[in-house]
């Protein structure tokens, strides 16, 4: 007589031999690599939060760590490695690294067909990392700033200023294209995703469907064109800055438009020192999970990226410039001349942009697309699992253990869905949180400049190391001093 238990085992293992090894075992391997990668990214976020740039640099340069990024996440490695080099004062490496990142952004602004299929079947993390719109904007702003610190205005900063101006239109087109494609693919899922969006996020914008543009990039562009002797381009950038601050309002932070109202009047010889103070850090992504919930044969599980924002302890920044003269005694010492209106200058540095806030708002604007894609992808997986479970149920309906076989199939489907559905948490960890700026016109001579970051109570929470600059008096000169404080 046939053994019922043997028959049951045969049925279950026949199903498992076809489906489970291909799905569960394969996705388990993906998860092992994915967990190691996500752990490494958490370490990078911790290094960014504590200002350990030197340790982060050594770790990212390790071959074993680079292998975790592979080709899919190489862009992410480049963004962070460029930021670290920039904070450590290695401007040439920072520019070369961000230049490579910018080229990858141009190539990978849209997913290739193979990656698109993989993202629908598995998750977004297995695909090439496509930079978020704010990351796409800021890489040009940072390259522009590096060029200014290196003294490369003509053919350097001017090139980046033009590229930054053109990216807003390109990103807007990309947004509208993807938005339309998702509406057509599943209008019901899209409507469900949009339903939970705060309406006030869309109230203050340059026009419907546009991303928040970067005041920092536009401000730097106006300065660049003023120093390069291009008044027409400077006027366009200054006007655009005024429009951005007026239209986007608090979406770019607590910026006072009056602080930048005269950028169109800036002359080539009006300023010879540019000060930029970065503070805090941009948001990171954390998973937002729905489920897992088995609805009979339909396993529901959705994992979506959610931004976690940080509030910097810095409320204001001021810069102090002191003129120095050669010491009267032999040796390399320097002495500070007596303080006076000509020899010591203190100036506030107004906020130009809350980069973290801009990242948050741009993510919110993309969230309907992200949520709709997650809902659709989860539905595809759940439907496939339900079909497989129905096939098992039909093939074992005459078996004593048919019910157990069906339950086993449901569980296998649930394991597959939860193992493969993973939020894409990749983001630029070392991007600063806020930017303060100021322009100075210093008399010729040698100056020592530092920045003081003030907290909410008004006390100084951090002082940058002093940087020495020599002012020649040439109208085209622009010495650029940059400060970093990670909290």
C-alpha cells in the first residue's frame, strides 16, 4: 500500500524543488550581501554624525569595503568619498571623485531595462543607484565650490555654474516622465500613494511638479559670474535666486531673502573673499514597513524608504578676519596687528539653504512615485505567490495532507515576499545639513580667518581652525574659505 506520509513529502518537496530553491535560497544570498552593505552604510552615517572623516576615508579605501558597493552602488561611494576628501581639504581628489560621480549620474539618470525588470521582481536596492534629485543638484554645487577654493573660476566654476542652471529643467522633465508612466501603469495604486501626501508640500513651489531648486548653487553661480566678468549671466542667476527664495519660502529653510537682494549689483571688485560654513548633516533613509500580513493565499508586505532628519545644534555662524604681519623676530611666527576697523572684521554669515530640508521636501515630492512602485511591486509578488499556492492546492486536493501543503505554500510565498521586498536606503551620508555664506572685501595684506558656530543659547559650540589668505588687491581675486561642523 502507498505510504500517505511519503506521498505528502513527495508532493511538498516536488513543489519546493522547483520554486523554493530558486526564490528563497537565491534571495537569502542577496540578503546576506545586502545586510553587510547596509551595516557598512550605517557605519558611514555614524562617522558623518561624529566628524570622523579620516576613519571613514581609510575604510572606504579598503578593497573589501569597495567590493560591497560593486558597480550598482559605486555612485554612492563616489559621493561620500568626495565629501570626505573635501572636508579634509583634499580639493583635487574631491573634484576628481565628484567629477566621476557626475558622469555616472548622466549615464544612470534612468534605469536600464534589465534593472527595471529586477526592481519590479525583487527591489530597488539590487539596481544601479540612481541619485536623488537633490543629490544630482548638489554635486554640481560642491564641484563649483571646489573650483572656487582652487582658484579656478574661468573654465572651472563657470562650467559648473552653467551645468547647475541646466539641471533643474532636466530633473523636472525626469520627474514628469516617471510620474506619467506610473499613473498609466496603475492609476489606482498611484492614487492610494498620493492620498497620504500633505497638501502643503505642493503649495510653495516655482510651479507644479517641479523640484525644489538649490539657492546655494544659484548664489555661488551669481558670485562666479560676477568675478568672471559676465554681468548678463550674473543678472540671470541673481534674479533666479530672488525668485527661488520668494517662491520656495520656508521649504529651503529659514532664509531671509533680504540678505541676498543685492546679488545682481555685485561688481567684479566688490568682494575678494567668499566664506561658506557647512553645519549638520542631511537626512538618512530608514525602512517603513507594512506587514507581513498573510491574507489567505495573498501575502502582503511592503517596505518603503522614509527620511530621518536631524536638527543641527547650530543656529547662527559668524566669521572673524584679522590682519597679520610678519613677526619682527626671526622665524616663521606671525603676530596679529592691533584690532581696528581695518584690521579686524566680524561679520554674521546668513543662512543660504537648509540642505536637509530641501532633501526632505524633494523626497516627499517623489514619495507618491516611490509608494506607488512599492505597492505595485508587492502586488505582483503577492499575485505570483497566490497563483503558486493555488497550483499546489489543486495538485494536492485529493491528498490527506493537501491543507498542510497549501499552508506550506502560503508560508513559502510569505518568506519570498519578505526576503526580497527591501527598501532602498542608499543616500549621500556625508552631505552637509545647512549652508551659511558671506562675501568680504578685505584690504590688501595677509589675513587669518576663522568661523564661529553658535548654538541656540548664543554660545559658541565650535570654532574652525584659522586659515591664512593673502589679498593681492586684484579685482578678479576671490579667496574661498570653507568651514565644516558635523553637528
